[in-house]
């Protein structure tokens, strides 16, 4: 996640206002290595056999046939099982806890609460966002006398079976003294509001600001100032695989191994070592198959620390905990939950001059890893794809008695895009302009483009994507047909969003935990190739893309390449998979490492073939062979020679392996245009999607099939936010949407047919020219759908509705509009 | 899934099943499709000592002719009701309701009888079954008894069924014509009905000679919209008449349900809209 | 938060009804699923309940306390119950109003119940109905008691 303030961050410039853009731009320009020094992928491999092709996913055979191994599929000898007692209260003091009965129950090995664990495991950590005066409460892995949200772990039972553990949880008697809970973040800021954390002065965890440009001027010059309040509701990420942890501590070897469903094994290893006060060398983290994360596994969780501590207590027996869906909904990080008050300075021709955005982020009861950072991304991305000169976001992060929020697909950018794309439509409605024209009027057109918030967009051609989408959707014809439908009294709406987002996180100076990525490419004596990546795919298909890149660079087949990830025991170091960074940053590392292996192989081949200096300089690979002059060696023969050690070229060492740490010079900024048509049922408020068209630009496409997959899934989740999903807590802090029978993730039947196309605007930030596409669909779709619904309701005078646009909300708005004079 | 431990029985005959239930009474639970019971077991909201699986009892998974109507066995799944030719012929309303339930997996395992035994106020089946005057055939240690569906379902999650009884079948006493429809608004998470309306009507010379309207999802239990039926009986069914009659739905119920998915006012409005739409659709069918 | 109110006409005068409504034996019979009700302080009872709707059953332990008593007009029933599947805390204001027909009373009640834990997060949509049914059951039983 992008770091947002502090000494070297990108946003210091933003914060420092007027000078910011230039400095950010300079740093971006400086960071991109001079073209002369860089070997671009498509220069090295002008006619790739795999990259750019719709290659089927390598991982699918095992995943689809159920042959992959997730945490729950791992069964270690002598394994014990853990079940967790969780708070039923949003806020309560633990008066007493009786565990004797549970301890004596059959099969139970032990029952543990804070006092048994606290000496072994410290607080749940956060990546410090560099926000001054950030208030961080005590966040133990098991509640220390007080519980602060429904689902907070209060005690753990270790038993011979999961059933015995679960039965014993029911035997623990806790006496709670309920305390007043704060649920509404705005009310939480009132001076007399109950406090979530008694040790803190109030519920304000942090304030932050980013601004640039001359706001006063903008608001003075504006023809009109439009005010709007917008909400990005609280969402539950709902990865298909819930979380799960196995931990084992081998006393003799002094080695802790933690198998966990995570997106960031290396960061987790570092953090666990801190929590457990074990040197990192004694901690190994393994992420087996990970069944989705969407940011919810981009974290360090209480349970990961807890299981590690329990493993030490029952060493050397391994302990296993598998999260139930209900736990997942209550106690895995939630997403979004921001309220924004917008002031928009706009001209009658549709030009936006400036935007003020006062944001309250409901962060829940604690800080998780990136809790504070996510909403700052909203502020940073507030300019969207537009060139209005002035913008300001003030942000208040507020504690409430709910599950903490953190990254969820898009992480800060869906919120920003929702705001800015609603703004474009609000402006269009205000001056009765076509929303397409308002966007055209405001598009950024010169790149690198400096935003008033201090970012430097790498490359882009927003109008091209928009034009292609308009054509794809037959926008003109559609508008004409809409007019006709309106005449018939039907509520048909067309909405669009022309988003830009921030990806391939990122340059280390803009990241809280390092923004580089590592890769090792290693060739065995028999010529089989291993790629070790520090990224940690959890559904994206990186195994396929990295094999495509490696196979193309080395001139071999994809099935000769085995991609390994997720194990700190064999991957040298890494940052992880999030922020649509894996291909752009991790893929580049793979490319660079493979290129180095290739260079060495060429030298080894030349030496082994006894090539002349001139021939050695022109070794080529053709048909899987290394050619020096008229003589050739196969890939495997070269690999063997490198290991055999008899013909080591000058200046080289034996072996065939390269590791590369790629540090990107900037973020990348993918963009696109999404268009949606809906019809609203006047009598029931139901929204039906009649068509969906998306043109996305993620730079150079590595694998169109995977891009489509990412876009489709992303749109599904964005559609979920627009129409269905909302984590609902009642006024006492009870989570009412605690199962999938009440929390509405979109299902196959909710999905419209998606018409997806691409434009290609390569980035210069990395030698692949690739930007990232993991979140684009989520970011682009939500505002397109909401804009379509509001457009449908426009004849009734409705200008805005908060998400999710559930039938009843729409129905009420229609009724209210009908009743209005 | 980590329910409380239970014993699992899979009797081979209905008699054997009844016998097990007689032994354990309220401690036992019948398992049919399991799509309501198993979630409750997993959450430990239900913790029976004994589970009696009747899903494979011989003869229960059939739709049969029964007099001039038909009988739906306790093992018959929602999916079977979608595709069964006898149902399509004799009782098309059932065939039109079945595809509206849940999703493919739910329809493949869940049963009509299981649904009415569970008596979820948001379930779909009670609406058409009320409209069709269905009879519920119950067997127990003391023998057999039959209850009208309206008596069988008492209220939210409660029926007249005793702990040691099993529903053997649901009987639709006669054949019905194709002029029928089921319309529902789904709760977007579960797919259950926020409101559902089943209409079965019969026409004579453009006039409605008989009409039955079952409404589900909007109140503690499903009900027949008697006032509306009365207004439409014998009337010529044009849009205006139907719309006017549908308005009376608010008088049919004292308390419309209100929950996080839909308020009472919204449910009342939906019921009205769906009555109109279902009657129109039944006319057109 | 579950909020609901209702009223019920009982064919007894307020004066007659008042002591009946405080009688532990009556309360035990009428409170749905009540397995145990023991006096444990002034108008304070320890209770054990087994509440069920169809297959869904839960055991609860807690207290029922009567406060703000103004004979024979009104009182407040404070309920606290906890079980493995969750908890319910709340108050029910009860008003006894004279009814036009002789020797009859209208009992009006207004409940505010806070439900928490599992039952809130998986059964929110059913809680309101459940509470209503429990109230109805209470009055049905009360009428039965009075008949005998
Ligand atoms: C995701 C999901 C979506 C759903 N969507 C819908 C929907 O849209 N509409 C809808 O109406 N329903 C829906 N359902 C419920 C579904 O239809 C269930 O199948 C049905 O409610 C119960 O039937 P069953 O056969 O699964 O019963 P079970 O779960 O096996 O049993 C339910 C209850 O009935 C009792 N029982 C079952 N059979 C008998 C018998 N013969 N005699 C006595 N007692 C018996 C059991 O003991 C238990 O108490 C959904 C369920 C799920 C999981």
C-alpha cells in the first residue's frame, strides 16, 4: 500500500501543496531508468510465443480438479485443533472467565486467555503510515480485559479434534459487563460519545490532509458550487477460502513454521518475528494455495500470532485453526466505510475547477496493517482522470466498535473513483450536459500528468478508451433509445465511469513496507527451470504469466517452468501480492532475473562450444538451442555445462541462477471507461442491468485471458457494492449480516453479459510496459452502475442515492420524488 | 461444519423412521434435503441428539396421481417439481414456482415437504400450496392424519407437527388449469422471498369463475388473500379491476414483517404489486 | 434492537390481575419455555429458559426483574438472558388499563430488546417475529391460567 506521509513519501509533496506536483513529477522522471540502460521485454523478445497470448492458466487443472492444497488440506502428524471463543458484545468489560469445565472436557489440551499468551505474543502490528499523532490502541491477540467488537477473540481452546475444541468453547463461561458501544463514526466524534478505548482521549485516531492548487481561486471562479454527501458503505471481502493457520514449533531446531492463507508471507514473517520475539531466521511462513484474498489476507492477524504462540506452548505438536464463514464475516477485515462531504467548484461549460472532500473513515476498533493508509489513497486519487487544478481531502480516521477496515479490492481507489465519477455526473446534471462531454472537457491529456494531490501519472489516453467504449456500447443509439423509453414512462438509465487508478505498488519511497519485488530464476543441471517469486498469487494466475515471461526469455516451453511462491523457506525475499503489483513489479523482477540467466547461458554456451569472441558476442537461441556460429547446444546441455563447472566463462562462477530485486520508479496508472445500462422497475425499485461494456487499459497485455478474468471478477465485486452488499451493524454494534444468507455477494445469476475490450497504452515505469489490472474492474464498475441508476431516475429529479442501491432504497426515492410537488 | 455430535440413522422404511422418532421424540430431527437443517446444525442453533435421514426412503421420492389430483412425496426435490411431466400437466403452478427457489444446488437437494415443515415465513412453497388447497399427510406412531396446509403451518418456523411425526406427502386434491402464476421479489443474499404471490384462477366467458391467491414472505406466515379473491371472483379481469382489488392486500394482514432486508411498508407495497402482476400473468398463461 | 408493542384484553379487573402478574407460579407457567423461576431478591427472579422455534432451540439463563411498579397501573419488566447462541437484554413497559367491558383489563406492552451474539447475526430477520410470538404465547398461557 502506498505510504502517505512521512519523510520520503510521495505525498509529502502533496501535503506541502503548491510545489508538490513538480517535485513528484521530477521524482517520477528520475526514477524511470534511462531507456538506454534498460532492456525492454519486447525488444529482447520481439515475437513472444507466450506473452500477450490467451494462454490457459497453468494452475487451473489442479485447482479445478480439487487437487490443490489449501491450509485446510494440510494434515500434519499429531496435529491439534484450535477453536476461538469470540465476543458476542460490541463493547464490554470481561468481568470473569471460568475455563475449568472446558479444560476438563474430553480431548481438551488447554484453554488459553490473555494472561497465558501475553508473554509469548505481543500486539497485532500495523505498518506505520507516517501520520503524525496517530493514535494506536493496545491490540492484543486475545482480549485483555475488554472486548471492542463483536467477534474479537477472547480465549482459545486447543484440543485433539476440532469438534472437541468447539464443544469446549461452549463450556467457557464469561461474565461480560456491557459497555456503551459507538457504531456511527460521526456520532463517535461527538465530545460526549462513549470511548472505544478508554486509554485514548477520544475516538479520533488520526487526521490527515492532502491538498494542492489554489482552492480559494477555484471556488471564487466557479459558476456554481455543488454540494453532495457520498458514502462508500462497509463491505465484507468474502474470499471463497476463509482464513486458516497451522503453526508448529520444533523445539530442537528452534524453528517456527506457520502455514497460513496470506497474500504477504514475507511481511508476515517479519511481523511475526516481532510479535513473538523470535529472530526471523527461526520463523518460516508458508502460504499454500490461497483461495482469494481481495486484500483481506493482506494483513497480520491476531490468529496468526495466537496460533504461533500456542504452537510454542504445545510444541512440537502442530496446531491448526480454520476460520468458519461466520468468523470470516465478523473478524476478517472489512473494506470501504467512508463518508465524504463534497464541495465542487464547477463552470457552466462543465469544467471542474476544484474539489473539497471532507472524509470520515470508520476504521473500526483497531488498526490492522494498512487500516490508516487505505483512506489516504482515496485522498491521493481524488483527481481521477481529470485535470482540475485544485483539490483537497481532509480525513478523519475514527474508532468505532466494529471490525477494523483495511484493504479490499481497489483499496481507497474505488472510493475515490466513486466520488469523482459521481462528481462528473452531478456536474453534468447541474448544467444539463452530456456526462460524456463533461468528462471530455476535464480529461488530463499530457503525460506524465501531475495531480494536485502530488502524484505523477505515467501514461494515459483517456479519450481513446472512452471513444472505444462509446462505440462498443453504441452510446449514441443507446441514448436515442433511452429517450424513447423515457417517453414511454420507463426508467432506463445509462451510466459511465472513466476511471484511472494507481497500481503496481510501488516505489519503496511511497510504500510503508518496501515496494520492490524479488525473483529468482534457477536452472537445474537437467535444464528444468524454477522461478521463485516474492509475490504471492491467490487466484490471479501469476504462475501462468511468470511462466510465459520466463519461457519467452529463455526460449523454452512453458511447462518447463515451475513457478514457486509463498514459502519464505525457499523464496529469498518478497513483498507480496496486492495493489495490482504482481505482474508489473514481480513480473519485472522475473524478467530481469531470467534475462540474467539467459546472458550467462549464452556465455556458457559460447565457452562450451569453443566459440570465437565474435561468435560469443552473437550467441542466439533458436528452436530451443543456443547457437554460436554453426554449432549449437540444447538448453539442457548448456544448463548441465553451467553446473558441471568445467567450462566456466571468464568472470563467471558455476551454477545457473539469478536473483533480481526490482524497484519501480513510480506507480503505474491504468485507466478505462465502463458503460452500463439499467432499467429500474418503478413499482418495486428493482434494478436490472441491461448491458455492460468495458474498455480497460492496463498497459501491455501479458495474457488477455487473465485480464478478462480479472476484469470480470472485478466488475462482479463492483456490482456487489453498487447494488447489493453492505455490512450492517445495529445501533448496539451487533453484526446483522453475519452469514451469506443476509450479506448479499453477487451470484452468477446477478451478472449481466460483459462486453470487454482493451486499449493498450504501455507504461514506461517497467520494461514489460505493463500496468496492472487486479482491481480495475471493481474500481470502474461501481460508479458506472450507480450513475446508470441515477440517470434512470433523473426524470424524477433524483440526483444522488447512497449505495447499495437495493430495491427498497430506490423504491423509497421514487415514492418520495412522486410525492414532491 | 462443527455441529454438536449427533447419531445418524438412515432407516429403510417409513415405519422404521417413525419408530426411531417415537423413541427419541423431540431429541430427534428428520433430515430431508438438509438445506435448512444442516445450516442450523452447523451454527449449533439446532442440536438434536439424533438425525433421521428420510431422503432415500423408498417410494417417497415420487410424484404420483392421487384421485383426480396428485401426491408429492416427502423426498421429492424442488428440481423434480420443475421437470416432472405429471406436475406440468396437473398442477402447473407448482412447476412454475419450483424454478424460483434458491439456486441449482438448493433445488437439487431441497424438498417441498422439508420446506413446509421448516415453515420459514420467507419460503416460497406455502403460497402456491395455499392457493391449491394442499393437504399434508402426516404419519406417526398413532397412525395417519391429514391437515390442510393452512392448519399445518402455524406461524414462524412452527407447524402442527409433533416431534415424533413425519410428513409423508403433500396431496393436491385436484387438477388445475394452466391459468396460474407465481411472482416473487427475492432477497438478494438468500434468494428467499421478500414477497411472493401465487395465483391460480379459472375463467368462464372472460369472467373469473374462481381465483385463489397465496401470499408469502410478507407476514409471520403465508396467507390466502381472501378479500382480494372476493373482489375478483366473478369479475371481468381487466387491469383496473385487478389493481383496485390488489390494494386490499394491506387489509389482509395486521403486521407486515420488517427486517434488515425490507420494511413493512415496502413489503406491503410489493405484495400489492405482485398480486397485480401474478393475476395478470395467470390470465395470460 | 427489537422494538414491538401490542395489547391484549384479559377478562379480569386490574386489581385482580395485578397480583397474578407477580405470582412466580403464574410467571413460570406463562413465560414461554420457562424451566425454572426462583425468587432472588425484591421482584427479582432467576430464570432458566428453553426457547424454541421449530428446529431452532436455545437455552438461556438470566433474570427477570419487575421495577417502577405502580399498583395496579404499570410496571417495567427487565429481562436479561444469556445462552450459548447469544443474549437478549431489554425492558418491557407494561400498562394495565381499565377496559370498558366490566371486569376486564387491557394490557399494553412495549418492548425494547437488544439481541446479541449468534442469534443477532444469523437470525436478525426472524428476531422480531420471534419476540412477537413469545409475547403472544405468554398471553395465551395467561388466559389459560386464568380459566383454571
Ligand atoms: C442458499 C439457500 C437458498 C434457499 N433459497 C430458497 C428460496 O428461494 N425459497 C425457498 O422457499 N427456500 C429456499 N431455501 C430453502 C430450501 O428450499 C430448503 O431446501 C427447504 O426449506 C427445506 O427443505 P429440505 O428438504 O432441505 O429440508 P431439511 O433441511 O432436511 O429439513 C427442514 C426441516 O423440516 C423437517 N423435515 C423435513 N422433512 C420432513 C418430513 N418429511 N417430515 C417431518 N419433518 C421434516 C426437518 O426435521 C427440519 O426441521 C434455500 C436454502 C438455501 C440453503
